[in-house]
C-alpha cells in the first residue's frame, strides 16, 4: 500500500461511497471503506472504490424510491401522463358533440390557444384513435393504482400504455402530414413528453422490481 | 405457496462461494477474489442476503496491527438451506445455458 495519487483518489472515492450510502447502510459504508485498507495493490483498490461508489449510489436510489414522497411524485407524474392521454379524446368528443364552450376551454390548453386551428385534424381523426388514447390513459391509471397499492405487475400496464401511445402518435403523425397542421409545433415539448414517460417507466421499474432473493 | 426464487447468476456465484466452507467467516475482498464479482455488484448482493436473513455479518479485528476492523460474512442456517436449494445441478445448467447465450 502506498500514498500514491491513485491510492489517495481511491480513499477519496471510498469516503464518498460511505457518504452516499443510505443512513441504514452506514455500517456497510464503513465495511466497504475498511475492506479497502486490506487491499495492497493501488490499482485494485481504485477499482474496488469505484465499485463501492456505484454500490453506494445504487443503494441510495433504491432507498429514495421507497420513500413516500418519491412514490407520490411518481404517482403525480403517471397521473399527468394519463391526463395527457385523455386530453385529445375529450377535446375531439366535445367538438364532435358540439360542446363548443368546453372545446374552447380545452383549446386554450393547446398550442395556438384555439381549438379551431385543430378542426381539420379532428375531422380527419378516425373514431378508433381517441379510443386507443383513452385506453392508454386507462392503462396508466391501472399502473398508478397498482403502484400505490404496492401490487405486483404495475410495469406491464405502464409499458402497454406507452406502446398504445406510440401507436397513436404514428397515426396522428400521418394525419398531421395529410392535413398540414402540426398539433404540437414545439419539437422540444414533444420530445420532453416522451423522455418524461420513459423516465417515469424507469423509476417505476426500479421502484417495483423484486429485490428479494426468496419470497414464500 | 411454493418458494419463488428471484436471484441472479451473481447471487448464485456468491452463494456457491459461501457454501464451499459454510461455517468459515469470510471477508468481502476474499469473496470478490473468489467469485470474480466487482465490489459494486458484491456489496448490494451481500446487503440483500443480510436483509433476507440468509447471511450474517459481524465486525472482526484485523489480524494486521494498525488496520481497522473488517466485516466478515457467513451463511445462516436458513441461508445454507437456501443456497443448497439454489446451487443444484439444474440451476447450474440453467446458468451455464444463459451464460452461453449471453
């Protein structure tokens, strides 16, 4: 064991690994830290320390995801995704049923602030497409309900909803091309929606995946 | 309800290593050398096994003067039963098949 920069860097990483370990794992942080003292080779010690930092963050993320505030933040995010799926079907329904006051109110929440800009798109939308979006919204709600009740299998409905959403998006794109009207012109907003969905899916997977080795 | 085993090949390797000398306390670094697992994989698995009551851990004074105490590990009796259950020839074959496919 030397006092070489590599060893000092490894020691610094180990202190960080012990710091990021969740409070319940403080003992484990010290265990990892002390174990490195037994490693003579600096290169191996550095690899050990890097691994411990990864383990520390892994445990920290797992612990954070089990807190009530992380659970509720994710619940709000999934609820938002469900709302987004229901928005277009409701707007199309209100327009077609001539509930124009409500259509105007909803239109204020669209790009351009006016539902009338979207009339050619809504006219060209086949009847099954809003049903598909509504089904996606329903699947998000099923995933949300299962997650909040700590039931197994919330990830399946979530990604089914995402797949339905993507299928709907492909059809909607062809409608946009045929009518020449872009519903959401801001590419950043469109991309953010998909990124947010995938992020929520990742968090849901991390939160609900089995950490047990054996369950009776 | 029957026992559902949710485990990984890394867990199998660790269980196998711990089962070789089940009553002997082992250090984390020794387990890393024995299993070939990196510390970033090894410690989360050790932690889970401890949480499940399959592994016991305690502090031991280092045999070298001036060195801090070290954590040592060994399987509990339920851990030994679980490990024997997991490290059966069928499990090994399945693991080897998965490894070959990967």
